[in-house]
């Protein structure tokens, strides 16, 4: 196994730090191997029970047909092949195209909405989070207080956050009142999406900021001083020192936020129930999964599996894209 | 990147090994009838009663009474959240696990058919039969599936038209009269009419009322053949669409659930409101209400005459997996008894299922809306009684919502509704 | 002070003000609503009006079967245990990932990441059945084990990234001075990793603190955490959502967390970084 697989997020910087552990180095030490497996196994066991088992079960269920009514009672559907997947991907409801008002008909729209939420919220959070982290990394009085203040949004349980913002954006709410507006936030497509994006960005930017801040704290002041002596401008210092050195932290934060938004449920569910616009304009994949479990566990399992694959695909592209640039030019800065 | 590729093959590998993990996979219940139907029919002992979060002052007291009378067959109350969807999912999860902890459950009218068809509910036949004498007919039918009584009606509900009696002399009986009165609202600089139009169960209720009130219907008597693609149904839906278009229904009403409408009505910003009976007491007493003594209720309007409310309410059912079904049925009957029904009304403002309670002079004096409510419930139309209700209600909501937003015509909406109900009813 | 540094500190303070407003404004509205009479829920006066403590009384009232005080303790317990165990396991794994060479490392990293890809809403039913069958229903571990699994991927990835960034030469140096490998790690390296570890701990604790889906299905009245308790608030009438009480509960839940973070920040992060990497 290659320790420095190109593009792997976490390994890319390792080459800089640990030149002695070069790819294709000395042969594997059996003690090291045993110790590693010992260290890794608790995590793997926990994940196998809580995540592995349900995932495997969902995959198996996704190839079974949903129960259907015979003589007034539901009976097991039997093997379904790819029918459940066709229901979603090809939007087939039996022999006909899924009519408007069925869960199947909204699948691709929902995929688009979910990706839209992901791209927009994660981008905004990255920029804001970076900026927050830079400020918090500075020296000023009351740093601890500021760091606590920034955590407030993250600390409030999501369900409460959703209700808070539902309240703030309601027609008779404080936003319309303060701005003298009469926007029906949860009726209009873009207004509703904006409200959800604002709430999500508000809630999770602290997460991003905190992880980036922890990365910034690893950078020694000497590096900046040295660059300053070399005559590098603030902008140059940012791009040639700060960005490459916090990149591992940023990539981790970005990656996990992306995975989270792709699976977002509570905020849109509580704020709009997935509605607004033409009726499904804020429905995310997770909301669709829950709606579908009320129709049939097996087709819902197929949707969960598809969601899993979509998220997997995005993560793959993500790592390929960001990983590729991470293995690019070696940063000039030294510690 | 390599590690993702490795994982792909791991996923593929796990496909082969799954049947190991697959036992106990979702679904459950099943079969043309449930073996559990024959078990524990005469057993007695302590039981658990499950319902959504108690938000009335009656339920706790009623259970305490039972426990006092039956010290050896005590009822423990298990409260779920107050979200209907979460209650539904919690019940399914527990029934599916054949959980004997849930003996008696409170079931929303519209879930009864689904749960019955899944074999979760003990049929109330033979020794477990209930006496339906004196019960409201619509409520009794709402607890049946395929001609069998699977649950016992416990509380009912019906929509009423709240109106400002200080501004409107005689309440409207048709939509035309109602919207004619909107000029009064204009003069008073308030909005005219609102109901529940947010995309949730409330919209199914309101859209069904509009459709039924115009002589249309959603499904045939069999509960699954869609009949909604008709000129009458389109005309009914069109009433609401027009209301939104010409401003008689305020634009913000597209986000209204029960509470937003009540808030608007109580703050004096609304002339007419379609809502449930719970609003009456609050609007008459809350300090923040500006319409105290200025409002009254009437039956809902229809296209050519008095309309029809959608039937609401809860049934009580016995789990097929209960270990003490004899106690369970006694408790169910206890909840249906005249005294308890009266208590539900008095302490909890929950609409009774016995006609006699509505005519109790003392109660009518305290709750003057009772006769109107009785009319509403007696004429109420049930929502489709189908095991695929969750898909059917989505079909109604999605398409009605699109029509109200103007992104499709009423005609297209009822056509799509019919197609989606058809797809849903065939289990697709 | 030069003009440029004065300008820089002015800019910093402007940023600080914006950050504080960002965190506090909606929170302020939450508090204002929490102190407002339920009947005036939709009052939009920007400062406190119709002030009452009723909502807080509702929050802590036990006559309707809610035990918010106990729920708070449950949340602290579940969050604390999750954080300690999750972080310990996470440090193990991350150390192996960052420092040891062994076959299958990339596959393990991928599996850990993939654990964050399945829709969480689809985990509830299978876990419910699994834990019911083994008699864990209503127990703390029925929530703690899933919570640990939910925080592990992030914990491991963050810690691995941090461990890789650290000057491991110091560990070698300590070993030359006679420390065992474990001592070198726990005495020298772990404190150096403090910013990353503490940040991860805070994120993990809050994640466990906020978990609702699993807890709502697997907790009993005795073990329910605050998220479940809040969801169970109810008004005295059907349909009437007690927003004001929910906001009061949100306030009660948030403030101890903020205090805890404050304590953590001052004592650990600032203290350790002062003498550590930054020096």
C-alpha cells in the first residue's frame, strides 16, 4: 500500500513534513503493522455496527419490491431486481412515468436542489469561515469571548435553530418588520431557499471557522516574519504561506461540510417541509428519503443507497480536484 | 483517491455477503391475516396506552380515573412527540418490531387503513367488538377498513367558518356569498379569507373541502379509484385559486398552518377563517385577542350551498401484539363512554363522537359552537380511506399547491392528482 | 503606533464586531422571544416587551412529564462520554494513520469517510431494531455508541491532518532523552496537538449535544437528552406551538455550553499554545 497515494487528502502534506517516510521506502515492520491494526480496530468496530450494518441492510433491501396490498393486506413484494432504482433514476412508476405529485417524479429536481444547497452554502461558509478564522487568530483583547460568541450558532440544537429562523423569517416576523418588507419567505422559491441558506450558513460557519483557526494556530509567526523580511506583501503572504499551510485543515472542514449539506434534513424540513415555489423547491434528498419510507421501506432503501452513491461521487470528485492541486508545486514557505 | 476506489470494491463485496445481515429487514406485519390476531384475546393485566404528546387537560385525568377503578390493570401513558409524522413513524417502527410494549394506540383517522392493512391492528370483532350505537356515523366509518372495524373512534373534529359578527350580519353559506362579503373586508382594510394552505396535511384538508363542497370527490367508494379528474373538482379548486389571484385570500396565506391563521384572525386582520374548534376558546379568551365577543362560527361554505368539512379526529386501536387484549378493549370502551366523552369536551375541547354530548345543555351553554360543530361533523367527508394514504395525500398536496401558486391550472392539477393517486394506489 | 498598524487593528476590531454581531443577533432575538408572553409570540418590537418568566417555568415544569433538568444532565453525560471515548479512539486511529505504515490504510481511510455519506435519517430504523433486540432500548449506550460513530470520521480526519503537520522530530528527540514511545507521544506530542485536539473535542461534544434522530427513538423518559425534551414541549392546546418556550429552552441549552467553551478556551488552548508551537 502506498503511503503517499497521489490526491489523498490527508497524506499530501505528509511528504513535506516527513521526507524520511518516502514512498517505496524500507519494508513494512510487522510490529508496526500489528500495533496499527490494534489502534484502528475500535473505530472500525464502532463504525461497522452503527453505519456498516444499516448500509449493507439498505443495499439488500433496495433489491426487494415494496409490500403491496392483496385481499386488503400488505404482502411482501419479493425480489425486484433494479425496479426500485428505475423508480428513481428513470422516474418510472410501474409501467408509466411518475406523475407530478408522486415522490418519484421529483427525484432529479431534488438532486439538483441538494447540489445547489451544497455548492452555495459551502462556498459562502468557506469564505466567511476563513475570514472569521483570520480575525480570531489575530491578537486582540477578549479573544476568548469572541471565540465563544462565534460558537453560539453551532451550539444551539438544529431543531431550535430551525424554529428560530422560521420565526425570524415568518411573514409577521422580525426580518420583514425591520426592513419594512412584505416578503413571503417560505412561499417563494428563491426566498425560501435563501432563508434556508442563511440559516445553514449562520449555524455552520463557526464549524468551518474553528477548524481553520486550529490550522492557523499551527503556523509559527516566524514564517510570516521571515517572509516579511524577504519583502513579501500581505497578499503574497496569504497565498504563499497561509493558504498552503492551512490547506489540510481547510480540506477536511470543506469535505465534511459538503457531506453534511448533501444529507441536510432538519433545517428545510422544519422551515418549509420541503415546500415553497412549485411545491418541492426546498426538498433535499434526505427529506425525500423520509417521505418515501412512509410509502415503502425498500424503495426508500434504494433512495438511501442512491444518495450514498451521489455523496460518494461528490466526495470522489472533491478529493480528486483538491487533492490534485495539493500535490502540485511545493510551497516556498518553510517553518 | 486510491482509497475511494478500494472502497468501491468493498461495497461490491458487501453485496455478496449481505443476506447474513438481512434478516429482520423492514416491512413486517404482512400476510393475509396476522397470527397474532388470535392470541391473548382474553388476557388481562397492565397495559400501555400510546398517543402523541398530551396537549389537553383531559387525558391525564381520564387515565387516572381508569387506574383508580382498575388497580390490577393499570394503564401507563406513553407520550410521543407532538409531530404527527413522527408519531406515525414511531408507531410503524414499534409495530414492525412486533413490540408488545404498545398495547393501545391512538391512531390518526388517516393512518387507520394503512395500519390495518399492515396487520398491526387487532380487528374489533367477536369478543372485542365495540357497540357503535349512539356514535356518530362518520366517526365509526372512519375507523373501518374493508368493512371491518379495526379501531374505535375516540375523538372527532370538523372545520368551521369563523367570521366577524361585528362586520358581517349573516354568515355566508356559499363561496359566492363569502367572496361578495370581501368588500366589507376592503372597507375595514383587513384581509378577507384564509384557511390552511401551506404544503402539509392541512392543505389536503382544505383542498378536499373545496373539491367536495363543489360536488366533486377525490376517490371512489373503494378508496382507491381516483374520481378527482372532474369538472366539479376543478371548479372547487378554482375557487381557492381565484381567491389567491384576486387577493381575497392574502398572498401570505400560502404559508398558513392553523396557527398563522388563528394569529391573523385574533389580531383582527382577517374577516373569515376556516379552522378547527380549538380556535374558539382561544380567540374568546386570550389577552392578545382583539376579536373577543366579535366573532362567531358557521358551517363551511360550498359552491351551491353549505359545504362539507373534511373529517378529522383520532381512533383508538389495539395492537395485534398486545399481551392483554381483554384489558385493552375495556379501556377503549371506557374512552368511548358518555362520561369520558363529556370530559374530553369539557377539559380538553376535544370533539366528542357521541351526538348526545353535543346536545348537553350545560355544555352548549359553555361552548356555543357545539351545534355548528355537530352539523359540520355530521356532514363531513372523510379523506380517502386507503392503505396508501401517505402517497395519496402527497398527490393532493403537491398538485393543489401548484394550482394555488398559479404554476398549473386547476384542470391540470386535478388531472395530475388523479394520475398520482392512481400510481399511489397501485403501490408504485 | 504607525498608521498602518492602527489601520490594521481598526480593521481587526471591525471584524470582531461583525463576528460578535453574527453570533449574537439571532441569539438575542431568541432570548427576547424566550422572555415574551406566549400570547404575544409574533410581537416584533425589537426589544423585550410583555416580559415574563413563564416560558422558563414551562421549560422546567415537571407536571406534564417533562424533566428538563434531568435531560440537561443526560445531555452533559452523553456528550461527555461520547467526547472522551470518541476522542480517545480517534487519537489512536489518527496516530496510526499519520505515523505508522501498514497495509490497507487507504481503504480504512475511505471506509471512515464513507461512514459520513449515508443519509443519517436512514440509520434510525435499523438501529432501533438492532438495539431493541439486544435490550439496549432506553439505555445511555444506545445513544452513546451511535454518537461516537457519528463523530469518529470528523475526529479521525481532523486529528490525522493535524498529526501530519506536527514536528515529529521532537518525539525523536524525547526518545533519545530516554522517554518511551508512549511517553514521548503523550507528554510531548499530544500537548503540541492541543489546538487541534481541543477544537475536535468541542466539535464532537456539540455534535453529540445536538443529536436528535437516534435519541428520539431510543431514549426513555429517564435517559432522554435535551433535544428530545425540547421536541416534547407542548402548549396547552392542540396546534398551538409554544415557540416562546422552545426559545427559552434553546437559551437554557446554549448558555452552559458557551460557559464551558469559554472555560476550555482560556485554560487549555491559550495556555498551551502560548508555550508551544507559537513560541
